């Protein structure tokens, strides 16, 4: 499967994998490995926004342009609310993509420990966690997410995703 594109046999559409979850849940680890295995283009929308001071509107324009290439996409971040996910999915569908939502979940104590380790501060970890958890909206039934544990190994996560695509 390595290097292959993820086409939908029924419609011929290209896949766009949209990954979201709380900070340090395992989103980036999964996303990067998945993108590498399937020769997909990976974008971290939160990182793009923060490092380049880009607006949401500009990022969505960039994604629309990238989508015109037809490349398989793995997009992390910028998907915390149902509105954000719907907006991104509509742009991708307009370019012939089949968006698939993946929700990475990890227990609170593991996330807090990972954040504490990453930020080197209990107080910063608490602030980041509390802020992001308030902004995160669980997906609706209509979004039909694939739910993965951020504590499982990548091969286990991959198997679950591929059986549900």
C-alpha cells in the first residue's frame, strides 16, 4: 500500500484525511506517518497559522489551491469545531475530494503528562489544555468520524482506518 493514493472506488474521488483532537493526543504522530506511507501531502493548519501569522480565510484559500492538484491530503489542525470541519470539507468536496474525519482521543492524564513534558511547565500545560478543550467540539453523528486512540501504535491505528474507509 505504500506510496499509493487513496482513491474511492465508487466515485473515483481523491481522499482528504482531516485529523483533529486535543493537543498532545497523537494527531501529528499519526498524520505524519499516514502521509508518509501513502505519499500524501501533509498540512498542519494550526502550525501554518501560528508560524506565518495567516488568517483562516487565507489558509482555506491555500487549501483550495492545493486541492486543485489532486494530491492525497492529510490535514491536521484547524478542525476543532463542527463549523470549521464543515467549511474545510465543503472546499475539498468542491474539488472532487472525499473528506474523512479522524478524531484522535487520548485520556486526560496522558494528554496532560505529554503537554507538561512538551511545555516544561505544569501551569502552561494546564492553561493550554483548558483553553483547547473548551474550543473543541465533538463531532456530530452526521460527520461519521473514525475514532482512534492516541495511545495505540501506528500499525493498530492504520488497520482501524483502512477497515473503515
